[in-house]
C-alpha cells in the first residue's frame, strides 16, 4: 500500500510539472506572436493565482453553501460523528466539521484548505444505503483527501488552467487587434514566420490540453484517496463494497454541479456512464476514474 | 576562494545535520503522543464502568461474582501505574471481566431493554474501537520513527544522540485466541 501511495504522489508531481511546462511553452508562443511573452505570462499567472487561491482560502464555506449542507446534529447523527472521530484518531487528523446534505443520492465530499480548517459532508442517501464498514470506507476516503492536501493540489491545477486560458485568450484577441501582424517589434517582417503557426496552434490547443491535465491530476488524487482510505481503515472490503453499491445506484445527486463535480466521491452527473463504457473523449475529461477500475485496484491490495 | 568553498560545504553539512536531528525529534514526540492517546481511550473506558455496574446491579444484583470481578479489575487497572507491562495486564483483565458481564446480560431481557444500559453498551463498544484505532496510530508512528532512525545518513545522527528504537504494541497471547463465552 505504501508504495502505491508513493508512486501516486510521484505521478501527481510529474503531471503538475508537465502542466507548468505547457504554461511556459504557451508563454513562449505568446512571445513569438506579440513580442510580450514574459510579461503577459506573469500577469496572467498572478491574476489566475489570486482568483484561485482566494477561492481556495474560502473553499470550505463556498462548497458547503453551494451544496446546501447543514451541520450534522451530534445526537441525530451520532453514528456518523463516532465514525469520523475514530478515523481521526487512526490518522492523527484533527476532527473536521461534519455536515449533512438532504439528498437521496449516495455521495460525500471533503473540502477545506488544510486539516485544521476542513469539513466533510455526506448525503442522507449515503447514510441510509451504506452499512457501518461501507460508511467507514467512504468517510476514510474523504478524510484522506484532507490529509493529502488534495484541495491544495487541485487549486494548483486550476490556477495553471486559468493562467493558460487567460494568456491564450488575451493573446488571440491582441493578434486580432493587430490585424494579424506578428511580433510588433518587427513591423516590416513578413507574417509568414513558421513559428507563428506553431504558436497559434498551441494557443488554440492549450486550454483543452490544460483541462485534460487537470482531469488527469484529479483522477490520480482520487485513486490516492482510495488507497489511503484502505490504509486508514486497514479494511479494503469496506470501501470496495461501498463503491460496488455506488456502481449499482443510479440516482442523480441534485445538489451538485459541474463546478463542484471534482470533489465528490463519485461523478454526480449522470449520462456520462453509458452501460459502463465511456467514450474515449469523455474518458479524458473525467474527474474520477471509472468505478470498475477503482474497485479492481482495491481488490489487488 | 578555497576558504569560501570550504566554509559553504561545512555550513551545508551542519544544516543537514540540524534538519535530520529535528525531524527525528519530531517523530519521536509523535510516538510518545500516540502512546498517550491510547491511555486517554483506556481511561475513558475505565470511567464508564461504575455507571455500567450500577445499571446492571439494578436488574441482576445476585450476580455478585461477575460484578465484583469487574469492579476489582477496574480498581487494579487504575492503580497499576508501575510499568507499561503491569498496565497492559491490568487492562486485559478489564477486557475479560467486561466480556463476562455482557455475556451475562444476555440472560436478563429487562436489562437489555433498559435505555441506559443500551447506551452504555454502545459507548463502551465505541471506546473499544477507539482503543483499536489509537493502537493502530501508535503502530504507524513507531514504524515511521524506527524507519527514520535506521535510514542512512539519519542513522549516524540517531546513534550519536541516543535515539533508540521503540517497540510495537504486542497483543498478549491470550488475545490471539478466540474468546470463550460461558453462560
């Protein structure tokens, strides 16, 4: 289990590095096209970072309000509170705030910028449909997100996506305003500079590539949370059984939206899972690995 | 120029030593903290026992032997602060006595229906889970610390500053066999 976790963390690091490389390439492309690559990239990075980290700082309250979560009453939801407290002892985490969402679809999410300011939310559907060991597996998965600082990782990814989107957008607009001229500093130059075409192609593709990479990072962290959860509970069959129940259940989570899709334990959007076979295109943009794949991995532990 | 290089190298080595030492201290303190967490949960269990005994007495006062065994075990567990081994033995005696008490309660349907008894039973079962989790966490902390002091180059720092290996929590031989419940 420990080497699975280590390799997962390595892959996240490489993905994020690749992300940064793409950002730099985009910056260079901008440099070729409008002669202002470095400044443009830095400005875009700063804007994007401010927005992303601002929302990261407030991620817990935003996510909870959007999902209409209410604090879980300690008497009514005693079983849930006891489970969370027990797992916090096992993992050495401080106890996060516990919320409940009145929704029939079984699902759960975790949020918060660090373990001290964290919160987890579960739906009433999940509490009804899962037994004790399955609920334990799901809560352990969510606590693992908190422990592995996944909110921070996904904020980094979102920052980079935002940066790339901003740069490419502004650059393409500036090129239109320039009347198609390339590299302002060289007015006399022919605009058939071959690098220009590469630059333009990169600008158009970059946002899509960035989205794909963000989804890849998200999938990596979901797998990491699955494995960490098994390490926390020392009981993989619990989470396996929970995931199998989620696979069989087809209720749509109403309190979710595309914006919050990445935080839940399972894709809240229906229609993406046609009879278990995902189209190649959809596969690239999934924030979660397919349930069958997750279950297969956990069985191997 | 040469002196500058030497100074930089020495400074780098010293910095590395300091960082290694500090990380070992951090891990050792985590192990100590994890051990005291187990104690917290064990004490919580002991605190629940007097209420439990009173509730059972209300329905099964003539089962003196079992009730006395529980009280006896609890008192010796509270008093056994001499060594970790003595404490562990006292705690497993408490576990055994509690097991007998709950087995006994199967014969008294009125007792089982009592709300107070049911919630005490839940609290105790909850505490047993927490003890298990706390022991698991202690094991993880010991693993992390032992590995850290064995790895090179931290092992050099560890041996010079007397960082010793910690022991894992061992379940006694009795705990490994399936318990027998006699009605």
